């Protein structure tokens, strides 16, 4: 905070009149506003301290949003109910086909040869459907937290920013001598929904409990998941592969509902401003604890470099929110991200890395021990 406050002072000295300072939570924003108040008064400038969720909401809806209840973000717990209400019949058909137990009753289903020692768990249709709705939302959150697109990059980016697959596909379409050449990738590397079908990384898979429930990790793991959740699978449960296609189809339907503004959550608002490339109204942007940003937030902040100075303040080693989509690679690969966003003339010329080599919180003895631990972590194979 001390370093950022001095950076803001230098920016004001340089003539900046609109500065946005993004912090992790509301309490930090209130503290920052209080600390920076003397600077604001001295320079008669705008220094806005807020969370990235607040800034995203402001960019999407404008200043009157706080009084507009139609744009108030819903809690994440709202979305599974929305899914059941709108796609419940489709979930019914997917899980049970013609053997539809839509009355929601429980059944022992003791004749199921795969149930084994699960015979004491009653088969409950309603809970199965609720689990699918929850799994669909949890899987969809991976898209919202990612920096990926809802279509191929050819429809969004300038050609120099296309992925390898799209460049090679374009080349093969325009050069008849390359008609028989196969691209290394199976699909656009920026289209989340296509990656979900073809990608092998866990971030492009079902929510992990759903992977287990559908047998994606084998029968033993599937049975263990059913026991832990006290939730038996239908006797004719579709395959994990079929589940991926079902989830992909309904995630795209859910995204269409969000684009039609049928409801909002903080994470859907963030994704809308990232894909819509909404600009922040400032001449400089500072992001504290930047390592805690998810990929969508990080990409959106990096986009602002097209119009203003951007300062990412953080430590990749302190990344602890991977379950929320935060990755060390966000900070480490910042130059590559900027290269993909800016014209080729600026390639590898836009990033300056400054290292904080002194801490006011502890002395050299503690620092020496910490540096040994960090080196051991860096060299570790884990």
C-alpha cells in the first residue's frame, strides 16, 4: 500500500487526473479511500478506490446501477434453481430417457447390478436433477473465470492475435497446396466451448464431483462418490462422454440467457465486460494483489493498456486462489498477454518489471529464511 500510494503521488505529479486503484475487497477499498484522501484534495484529481467487481459493474451499467434492482447481482445459489426451472425437462430426458420418474419420488432400485453396497441408498430423482443443475453451474463457472472466448478468435481478434489453429486453418483455406495438411490443434485455442469438447486439461472438463459421478475416473471412484454424496446414479446413467456434450450444449444456452440479461451474478458481469472489452474511464490503472485475479479479470485489466498506463502489483508466489481461477501464469506470462492484445509494433516493448527488494514488515533474518524456502519451492518437482 505504501508503494502504491507513492506511485499514485508520482502519477499525479505527472499530470494524471483520473486514476483507478483496484483492491481485493470492500474493506481494503474503504481504507485506501481514506489514506488517499489528502492526495485527492491536494491535487484536485479523481482517485477511485474500489474492488474489481464494483468497477466491472460500473462499466457495464453506469453510475445509476446501485439504484437499479434489475441489475443487482444474484447470489451463486440462485443459478442452479434457474437451470432447473428452464432446463429441467431436458435434464429429465438426459438422465432417464423414457424411464422418466419426474414425480421426484425415491426408489430403492435394488435390482441395479452396479449398485453393490449402495443398496441402502435410495434413488432420488429430484436430488439427481439438483446435482446435475449444480454441476452444470459449477462447470460453467470455469468459463466465466477463464480468459477464453465464446466463439473462435477469428470473429473477435485481429489476425495477428489469432491462435495457431485458426492461422493454419486460414492458410490451408487460401493455399491449395496445403489442403491436406493437418493442424496440430483440434480446435480454436481460444474458444472455451470447443476446448470443452476436445481439451484434455481439467479446466475444460466437468466439475470434478460430476466427473466421478458419471464414471469418468472408473467404477470404483464412481461408487465412492455416490456413497459420499448419498446419491445413487440412475441405472441407465449416460456416459461421461455423453455428459460432456450435454453440458456443452446447456452451458451455451445458459450463456445466451446471460447475454440476453436474464440474470446477473458478479462472475457473469465480469465475463461480459471482458468479452465486451469495456474500457475504464481513467488515465492510469493500479491493481493491488494482482496475483489473486482470475484469468478473466486479469485479461480485462491487461486490455486497459491499450488506452492507459497499467500497474500490476503482486507476487506470483503468493497465488492461493487457484480454485477461483487464479494462476501463477497470469503474472509470469503478462508480456505474452500484452503481445496478444496490442499491435505487433509493440511486441515485447510494453512491459517494465520492477522488483520490490525491501520489506518494511520484517528484517533481513526472516527475509533470508523466506528466500531459502522460496528457492526450495521453485526447484521442487511438485
